C-alpha cells in the first residue's frame, strides 16, 4: 500500500527535526528489514512510515498428532517428519497426504490452505514461488524491500515459476477441499476446530490457538523449502502521516505514530488478552519478561512463534511482495489466475502466462500515470 500513496505521504524526517515536536531518537531499534519494507519507497534516504506490525507466514502443526504418528510417518515416508525449514515442499505434500489417509480420527485432513480467490492466495503461493527460485520481478528482494516505480519484466513464465505453480496445485490436491474458499481467517478457524493437522498460517494466530482448546498442542516452524530456499511471506505494515493534511493535523498524526510504535505500546499489545500484536522493535525481545514468555507463552502466547519468525525475518529467508505502484492490480491478477488453475480451467503454464500479461499491462498503466503526475 505504501507504493501507490508514497507521493502523498509526509517524510518523517521533518517531524524528527522539528524542535516543537517530540523526536524519535531510537529509529535504529526497529528491525532493519521491516523498517525498509514498511517505511521506504525508492529513495532510501527518506523514511515515510514506521513499522507497526509484522505478521509472518509460518508452518503451524498439531504436535500431538505428529508425535502420535511419528514412527509410522518416518517408516513409511523415509524421512524425519519434524516440521521446519529443512523439510521440502515435496515432503510437506507427502506428510499431508499420509496424515489425510492414516490419521483421520485425529484430524479429517492432513493440511489446509488459504486458497480463496483473494489476497490470501497470493500470500500462500508466494512462499512456494520463492522456495523454487522464482519471483515476480528481477531483483525481487530489492523490489520488495525498497520498492520500484518500474520493476521491469514480470518473471511468471520462467521455469521456476511454472514448477512452483505445479507444486502448489499438487499441494492443494490433498488439502481440505474447503481450502479453495478459505482466506487466513477461515483457515485459522478450521485449524482451531481440528479440521486439519498442518497449515501455513500467519504466526499471530498463535494467540488464539494458545488460549483455546489447542493450548499446548500446536507447534510452530519455518515454512518448507524448495530447491533454492525456505521463504516466508512478511505481511507487515507501517503507520505514516498524510502529506496533504494541515500542519497542525500532521503534528497530531506524528504524535500518534510515536505512541503507536513506542516500546510501551508495543509491549502492551503483546500482552493483550484479546490477541496480541508483534513488536517491530528489537529491544522488546531482549526484555527479561519477554524472553521468559518466549519459552512458556505465559501472558504473551504469540511469543511461542519467536524461533520460527526470527529465522523467517533473516534477510535470506524473508519473503517480500513487490512494492510497486501497480501492485494492487498485479495482486488481483495472480490470485485470479491461480484460482482458475486450482479450479482446473487453466493449466499452470497458461495461468502463469496470463498473469504475466496482466502484470505488464498494469505496470504500463502505472508508468503512464506517474508520467502524467
């Protein structure tokens, strides 16, 4: 969302340099990758937003079910079924299929996905795309972290993207059939209701699982890897100041930005009994009470995912969607084409080729719009 609105946002540096306003003297406390992804667009010297939250896709699984069947799983499949970034997407598929066939009394299906024709489908697929060495554009890491007004040719017809699309279709073939109608909320509810044994879900759903019937029964790990890497979609956002508001309104907005992203407020959110956010400041994770909660989950259940998300936030593992002016159109194109592929009306090759064509049309319109601005 930052990219299409970047020109209408007020650079935060001006507020930090204004003697009449409180300063942000610890900008270095924010996790660097998140500060760039949520707060900068093209010009790396200009900060437009501060990271507010950091939901990240990870592998959630029923520890009790996997432990119950661990021996048979390993004997039948020939590998250690312990979830994590060392498992491949092929192994994830094999585990989901086996659980769906042999552990129905524990959960009707081995896996579930957020594969509705919706932004959730793009997020779910992207982990596989990146794992197979594909991306939406060249220099995808840079385009995701700092953004681009002209990202160049879309790469969705490359062999890596086609292989990822075929793998994704394979994953859905053994998943709960309602996956095609679930976004992240539907998937989370299904997992919480015991309908699936495994899923790739936003880590902040842990707050609900750990305060409900599944407390203590859920494990959290990095997503599986493809031939190239394990990559987890980062879904965070930032808080910015409206650049066309009055000076007085901008000053008030700056006060809100400081409060909403402060250590005290982020810690309060982390402890919330109605869920709990994810701190974007590194210093919060070093607080003794937070370090204790990361081991026990007491008062701050989201912290049980800490090991998984910290690995996922490493520069080589984090997955960043393209930060480009036309992304909303491109997002719609990829989840629409993937939905047609999953419905069986298009092959992976056709779906990816058509998505590429839609990407290029959307980016051309964005370039013309920027040229007129």
